[in-house]
C-alpha cells in the first residue's frame, strides 16, 4: 500500500509539471490523507500562490448538492420523484411537456430546452452577449433564457445533459422552503458536513483565500473569467470549496448525515446510461462501472477558468479531489492516477 501511495505522489508530480497544473490535488486512502499539494497562482497579477486551503469554483461539480436538497425534501414528504414540474412551480412554461417529472430533471432525461446546450454551443461566454452576466444573480434570472423554448425530445426518451433542469430543481427548493437556494444548501449540506470554507460567493466580492479563474489565450495572453460566468453560482453550478471541505462532504454523504440510507442509495443508483460506455448517471452524480461493478462515483465541473474533478473509488477506498483555476488539468491528473487502480 505504501508503494502505491508513493507512486500516486510521483504520478501527480510528473503530470502536474507536464501540464503546468494550477490548483490543488488531494488524495485520501480510507481516512488517511496520502497526498495534498498546491500548484500555480491563485492571483497571477500579485503572484499569490495557491495553497491547500485555497477555495476554488467547481462549476457543475455542485449539481450533486442540488440533487441532495431535492432528496431531502422528498425524504420529508414535501415532494415526490414522480411529482410533475407543472405542479411544483408557479412559473409558466408554455411549450414544456405536461409529464416532465422531478426524476426526469434529476437524471437529465426531461427533454426540456437548455439555456446552454453543450452539444450545440462551444463557448459558455457567448451566453452573456445578450444577457449580461452581472444581471444573473438569482435562479429566476435564468428563466427568460429557456422558459418559452420548445422541447428537445419526449420526457424519459434519453439522456441529454441539461443545465436548465437543475435551475428548475433549485427553484423548486426555493418555493418549498422559502429560502434562497444558496442559503438552503449552506444550512442543510455545508453546515452538517462542517464545510466552513465553502459557499456560493458573488464574483465581485470573493472572500480571502479564493482563487481567481484564468483563461489562457493561444497567444500566451491571459485574462480572468470575471466576465465569463454568472456573477453568482446556483443550482446548476458555481459553488466554491476547498479540497478538505470536499472530503468532509463525501464523509457526510456516505455516513448518512445528509440523507437516510434509503435515500442515499437512491441518490447513488445508476438510473440512466449516458452516451459513454460504462458511464451512468444517478441523481446529480456520475457513476462508472467496470464488469458490472461500481468503479467510481464522480463529479466533474468545467467552466471558462474553472475545472474540477472529484471521485470515490469504493473497492480501493480511495477518494480524490482535484480543483483548478484554469480551464483544464483535473482530467489529466485523474487519468494518471487511475492507471494505478
């Protein structure tokens, strides 16, 4: 086991140097932290280096928080997986199918239009030309970008990754709890897991020890991502965490501090096969299988100037959290580590 730990550290050192990684890489074997290293700058202008306590945006990596919030409300019998969207929200969706359910939204099988369709649009920044990002402060601010559009396909027909579906789930949390979405998550997920450094921060007033996101142009010039993302994250992405807080989150989830055993199992069930062989989606979480066994539960997040990957490998008792304040890197590190598993 000690040999594997040393090999992990060697691979991380080699790969992070080769790709000029910027961020933090942390690995646990069981309860033991076997690697934690910080690379690059959290602020390039002032040459402030990243540390293992630096907070990073995780983009879509926090869709799982939204799914847990919904499952908590279902566990409390305030909602059902079969509940229809039209019965859950007071907003109008004139062209949506009447039979879109909570389950469809959680599993990206609803077929509703998306405000950012990753199969059609390459550049997330294109969105803010017509809708200034500094106006996107609440979940309802996203609605004009998709609520009057036509359905993409019939509910339940297939898997198609959809950000708008998670915006709607966040709005349902707000309507049922009368709390702002980020406040609900902070009280019901971050607090029980002791995730004291984590939050949904506005980009124009980031707290200390928070990495700025950087976009590197081909000509070697860089810029921050302050004009590239909604000013405040929400139900489909944009929370900030530290790697240690993410480990605390996994511990809280797997020890039933967030949901009881029945609903934890439902959350982690492979509900739908995705477009990639061996890849499935639970509720807010990706699931990889090898030989019909769970190889890993994992989260991914990619935005301009943000990339994130965190995985739990049950058979190996390994957990990884890789945060970055540039647009790529965690995937390469993950691939390198998985060669040892």
